[in-house]
C-alpha cells in the first residue's frame, strides 16, 4: 500500500536525471527548484533570495566556471522593479532638466520656476490627502498615473506668467483669464471624474486624486499665486515673430467641411487596419524581455511543472466536501490522460483523501487477532521469530484505529503545507480547490467535464484575464461617454454660443480620432493605457482650444496666448516624447498617444478655434 501511495504521488513527468541529479534533456545544465519565504511579487524579499543563491553558488563553484541562471516569477519581479525604477529616475532627471531649460528660455527669470511649481505641488499634496482620507491607502495605479494626469495643472501658472505685462498687476491678469481658466479646470475635472464610475478601485482613486488635485491647482493659480508674484517685466505678446506666426495661421484656408473630412479619413484608416482594434493581452505590456520569457518557458518544460493557464476550480462549503468532489473527478481525469487530452493532473485529494476514503482504507487492514493468526501461519517453517513482527503488528493496529487525517493537520506538515495551500484554500467562508494540469493538448474535454459537474468551473487564465480587461474597458468607455456629455454641457454653459462650443470641442474630437488612426496605421492595438492617455490628451487639447478661442481679435492677447500655449505644449511634448522613447511598453503606451495628441491639438486648436470672420471682442 505504501509503495502504491508513493507511486500515486510520483509526478507524471520528471526532469531528466544524471547520477540522480536533475538535468536538462541534453544533460548540460543541472536544474534546481528553490522555494522562497517571500511572496513572488515582493522585489525586496526576492532580491535577498537571489543574492543568497548567488553567494551559495560562488562559495562552491570556486574557479570551476560554474554559473547560476535564475528564472521564474521572483526573478521577473526583481527585474521589473529595477527596470521601472531605473526608467523612472532617468526620465525624471531628463524631464526636469528639460522643463527648467524651457521655462528659463521662455521667461528668463528664476521666479518663474517657483511660480510654475507651486500649483502642481499643491495639486499633488491635496490629491494624496484626499485619497488617503476617502480610501485609507493609496493604490499603486494612483501614484503611477495620477501625477502624469495632473500634469495639465502645470499649464495654469504658465498662462498667468505669459499674460503678465508691465503695469498689469497679477491679480488683474488672472481676473481677466478667470472665466476661461475656470472653464478649462471644470471641463478637465469632469473628464477625469469619469474614472469614478468605472467600478475599479484603482481608477476611482485616480478620479479622487486628479479631480481634487486639479481643483486645488486651479484655486492656487487663481487666488494664491497672483498675490505672491511680482508684476510682469515683459510683454511676451509684443513679439514680431509671434505676431507674424499668428497672421500666417489666420490666413490659412479653413474649409467648412475640413474637420468632418479629416474625421472620416481617420475612421476609414482605423477600420482598414489589419490588426485587432483592442489589445486585451496584458502580456504584451510586460517589461520582461521576450528572450527571458522564452527561457523561463523552456526551464518549466524541463522541470515538468504544471500548466499555469488551465485550471478546474472546485467550490464547497467545507474542506472535506471539496476533497470529496475532487475524488469524484479522478475517473474522468484519468480517462483524459489515457485519451491524450492531458498529460497529468494534480489536486489536494491525491495527498489528503476524504475521511470516508481514509476509513475505507483502514477497514481493509486486518484486526489484531486476524493479523496475529496470519503472521503465526506465515512464520511456520521459516527462520523468522514471531516476535520480530510485533512492531509491524502494532503499526497496523495504530493505522487501523487512528482518526482520519484532517486537512488542517496535513497543512502543518512541512513537506506538504505549501503545496496543499496552493491547491486548497479558504475564501469567503467557503473552500476553493484547484486541479492543475501538465501537458494540456486539448482543453475542450476539460470544459465539457466542468459543464456537466456541479460545483466545478473550468478556468482558462489567459481568456479570463482578457475577459476582465475587456469588461473594465467597456466600463471605462461607458463612463467616458457620460463624461463627454457632461463636458459638452460644461463648455456650453460657459461659452453660451453653439458656434463657439463647436470651435472648442471639434478640434479635441478630431485629435482623438487622429491619435487612434495613427496608432492603428502603425499596427498598434489600443489598450487601457491608451485610453487613459487619450483622456489626458483631451484635457490638454481643451485647454489649448479654450485659450485660443479666448484670444479673440486683440493682437496683444493673441501674442500672449500664443506664447503661453507654445510654452505649455513644448514642455508637455518634451516630457511625453521621452516616455514614447522609453524601453518599457507601459511608458510607451502613455507617451506615444499624448505626444501625437499634443501636436494635433495645438495645430487644430490654433487653426479652427478662430471665427471665420471678425467678431466683436467680449
């Protein structure tokens, strides 16, 4: 019985052995499977484990040239943390230096740097405080994207700086910009508020962070900054170059149907793109290089590890009930192994049978009297003494009368605890058991088995992940639709003229279509990060359009507005071009759309927000 049990626990596929040591199939690399105490996605703990392995190998290798090549989730966790931190630090340094140079070139005084930093700093502090107050803790996605999205707040003080001029007090300057500035802030807040209705905690925190941050940045620019700024020393609009540029743009032809035609071209280009419109596979955004992923898959195959993609999920009220359901699946699963649909399967009941199975096995053991009689008969005519089998008889009697092994007790055994915890665990006052597989060649029989068995669900992890991504995308798109309607309402109330509303919102909508079309023509399917980037680009474009529309026909105001938006768009474009050139796919997914959007927003807003004919100044 013991040998049968050990044979049952033996893996269906084991690594190749050389001198009883695991090797790859070619016998060139020794294989070692290490288990860490730290969770797989704890970079600090995994780094300690990797260092310990490296030191151990260095201590025994000497000068033999033996090297250690580590793969697995823990190694990837360390790699992702290092690459992300390194990219963030490098980008932050370069972007900071670039921003400082742009601002010094544009305003030629250090006080402008301090003035431009105050609203953004107040936005970050207020946003984090609001998230902490509402949610108690800050989600990683909030930090990752929150400061990027409130980057539009950097434009608020730049408008104030560019519109300053000798003899004009900053308070009076900001009062003249007040309605346009308030409309831009309110509209952007409405756009970002749509994250709240996504149903995703991380995005809800993002809405809380960005809306609070932008509101505080706007209030800081409106009421605090003008009172601590010195009056302007230069009229940035009094530039012959800016005036000439404005006149050249004003002279450009603006056909009535230019924007609809442009929109139709973009829609057609996106519709004809060969790749799928949406990207739901999160693995496409992993910062782990493809060669390392291939190497990891190779090592897993050499070790014969379970297929991480396909699972059967069994739910029950108690651990014993879950084990019982697992036991009923054995005959069907063994049939699938025989048919070649799967190579092997694993579940908790193979290690801890149900109490009923354990009692049935105990019942097969002979009672002490019967075993004694059989032993007496067996030693007759042999050199064995009857007393030599006394310990054996005692063990059989103890095994026959011992209470069944409970699952909780089995978990306490070091050799089985970690494996059992992964295969059977408690969740929400019920128990969930997993059936893992090796070598799944056809998942259709597994789907059919789950469909005809109560309490059993087939799970394709990759398909489930893509389904969740699609579901969250649908929620976000629905929220964005509501947000766009609210945005139209806010701009309509502020401008009170349908033609002005069209001139402000049409370039924004056209830019969104341009970004989507360029991505599609470039062979890039859209993901959730692209959607977030489109929202940011829309917020920037709305700011440009509102201020260009505000400039009216006042030559000085036109020059100052053009100066402000050149500085805003130039600094923003620099930052997002850096992101677009980054090695990390997530950073590129943010940088590329916003960089395209900044250029398109600037051009379209500058060309199309002006009225076709001169109109009276407001």
